[in-house]
C-alpha cells in the first residue's frame, strides 16, 4: 500500500507539487511530472495510449500571443504538472504539518514609486482613454523583496499563513516546480467548465477596509460610487464578449454579489452558459480576464505593452486544473481556472507580488496608487510579511471556535443596494436564453465585420436571437466578395480615432462602408463604424469633451426613447436641430451629437445595443436592422 502524501516530506524533497484549498474543510495535494509546452493545444490531457489524465497548468500572460495580441515576451513557460497522485487531507491535518517560522524579507518595496505610478495613471487616462483606445486598462506595479530561505519551506509557510489569515478566496494555493514557486489566494475564478456548463466570475471595484474593519456605512459609500459601479459593468460587458464566443446561449448574468476578504471587499457577477468546446479552446478564447487587462481586450494588450516596461510573467494568467470528466458524452475534461492575482512569486531568492489597478475615465491617480497598496497588503499581510491589521479566520485552525460576525452582504440595506444595480441592466442578459429562438428575421443572413472589439460576439448573438444566420469576419480578413454577397453587413465597433489617415484598420472599414453604400445593399454600422458612415455622409467627426466609456444614456432614436450604453471617445456632430443630412435621417441631441442615422438601405447607431447597459438594446436593434433590410423604393 502506498503511504499517504506528507507535507513534511514535500518540504525536504525535490519533487514538484501543488497544494490547493477550494473549500473550508480540505487541502488537495497534487504531485507528478512537469512538462513545459508551447501552446494551450499542447497541454497533455491524454497519454500516449489515449488515456485521459489530470493536469494543472500555469498559463503565463505571454500566451496572449496565441490570439495575435502583443506583449513583452519573457519566455515564461506554459508549465504543466501532469498529476500522478491527487489526495486530500483535512485542514486540521494540514496545519499540523505545515511550518510556521516567519520568513524575513529584505530590500522590500515597490519597483515603481508612488509618484511615478500616479503619472502613468494620468498618461493612460489622457493618452489612451482620452483618445478612444478603450474603456479601461489595468496597469501593474510589483512589490519586490529578497528572501533568504529555502523556497519549498517558504512556499509551505506562506500557504499556511494564507489559509489562516485570508478569507473569501476562490483558490488558496501553492505550486512548487523546478526554479519557480507561486503561492496565492485568488479571489476570482476566471473560467470553469463542468458537464458542459461554462462559468465566468467578473470581479471589479475594490473597497479597502478602513482601520477597525468594514461597516455598513463605509461599504454603502463604496457601493454608491459611480466609478466603482461602472467599472464592474464594463468588465461584465467584456466577459460577456468571451461568453458569447464560447457558449451557444451567450451567457446569463446572476448577481451582483460581494466578495469579502480580509482587507478588501469586491463586487462581482457570475456568468453562465453552455458549451461543448474542448476546455483548452475555452481557455484560449477567454484569455485573459478584463479585470486584469482592460477592454477591448486586444487593444488593452497593446496599451499594457506601452505603459508597462517589464513582462508580466504569470500575473493575470491562470492556474488551470483539467480533470477527466465523469460524463464522457461531453468534453473529455472539466476545467477550473482561477486568475493568477493576489499571488507571491519566488524565483532565485527574489519575491515578486504584482498588483494592478483598473483605470477608467473617473480614476483619481492617487486613489489608484492606494488601490495597489491595498492589494499588495492583502497578500503581504496574510503571509506575515507586513503587519496584519485584521484578525484571521480562527476557525481555519480551530473548527470549534465561534463563528465570526455575519457577512456585510447579509445586511438588508446592503443587499437592496446591490440588487438595485440590476435595474440599470438589459433584461436580455439577465434572463435565461435559448440557443435557437426562431426570431422575426429568421432565414436572413448577415456577416459582422469585427474592427478589433469583440462586442461583435454579443452583437452576433443578439442578431441570431432575431433569427439571422450570422458569421463574424475580422476586418483584415473580410473580402470584397463577402462584402458584396452578404444579405446584411454589420460593421462593428473598435478602438481608435476614426479620422486616423495612417490606420490600415480604419482604411479597410471605410472601404467596406463605402462599398455597401455604393451598392445600395443593407448595412448596419455600430459605434466606430457609425462614425465612419457619418463621415462618408459629410458629417463632422470630433472628440468628445469627456469620453463616454461605460456611460448609460436615454436618447431619442427616431421618435422612440431608448436607454443605451455608450463606449465612445469620438462623435459625429451636426448643427443643433438638424434632422436630415442628404439622404440620411439624423437622430441627435440638443448639442448636435449624432446617436443614430438611417437612410436608403442603411442604419447606424453610436451606442452599443449589445451592452448590458442597453436596456432597450434588442428592440432598437430590431428596428434598425429591419429598416436596413427594407427594400429601397425606386
């Protein structure tokens, strides 16, 4: 009989291992061989004989290259622990075996000074959000220190400390492989897939607990913050883009909830949908969470590369556990993948704790500096590297101890305040959805031209609910033949300045819009493409005084008021009171900013009818598509 795995033996051995705590009662111990691979498709889920096996993969940020996105490439390996033993012990047993001697740090501090980080925040708001490059971006800084202690003992010590002093984590873990240690308490499940049900868990908004702990009063002030609320809505939109790409039913929102941890509280939603994709494909299509990158995702990677001067390593990647599925009729493996945040990395005696803040149009530079301090302190305090200002969960080591005071989320006023957020959101994404609804436009066909914003996946999902057969084609791949043959062409949104004469993407989107208009064939243009259409009609384009990133407004769309979400930095603008330009009817506000256009065979909208912020998105989309498809009278 094989002896049970011993944490004490792991401390003095040299074999790779991982410890994972996913519930209050047990610690899982995984051992096996390490294999580094190049691509997600190479993760070895079967052996040479085709037998399914369990694999824990550490996926670095550089893996975004698989999707054609840019990054600082540090060569961090896609590291796989191919599991040969997977056992569980009680937390009490784990605490009895795990070391407790404090680990001293030397030369500790942030790699980027507070003033310098605040300056980066200002530049991102002005140069990126202010120029239409996206709605939000996450820029990191690293807390670093020297550690003069055995790496395996350090990993086990920190893991024990996190179990005892951090609460609310989705995974608490330690992964020890040759030359690299990762120990963390991630609050956020990025993506999971079990029995064909895919879940994502966007978490955003960070409430740093005041001295003495959080109260209903202090938490209420945080929950009423416009900045924090919009930040969460924006990341939900971004993750719904991913869900719509991998799930036949697009994804349904539930929540919001509170994620209460020792020093921080976050707000979160849960998204669920159904998929039969290989879990490695699901992971590829969802690389990586907007809560640690920004949106739109592709351009967020470009912005990160401009403002972060060093590679991310595993920060904002995932730890992905692939487990052979019990139901062999669906995907062969289940997937459980938390985001690699609130994690300490140890390599060659050097500690690194990367943390980032989500920068939006409302961001206060030194407020974001404070957020990075709070996130770093959450990890460092839990492992005892800095003073702890909150008591740990005593029941972690003493199950018979009295339960702590009730969660703030259970307070009726807090629960009501959270629930009130959903009144702002589109019922389409809150209600269950069928994959095949046989909508009013059944039998019609469309292509959606993606201009580097995957809002197109949500837009395509809504169009399918209207009955259309829809294909998404990237702007750089769409052919003139496809543009000519499609019954309806939907030109999608994207980042950047539509007036940019040097952008190949803008040039191609102008060609597509012009080609459809010249042919008199049905066209719908959204956001960036709406601006390009307006320009082709001779309407002025101009930057907004303040970007409308994640802004909800009720506007008049051809005599029908519509609550719509906006993500634009530029606008089409006509003289106040203008209702027609050439062949086009114009819907504009009192200042002349154009919200929608319609004419023979075409329609457009500045807002994102597919956004969760567009309560009237489906009805407005149906109206505009129906207009575009209506035959033009001779």
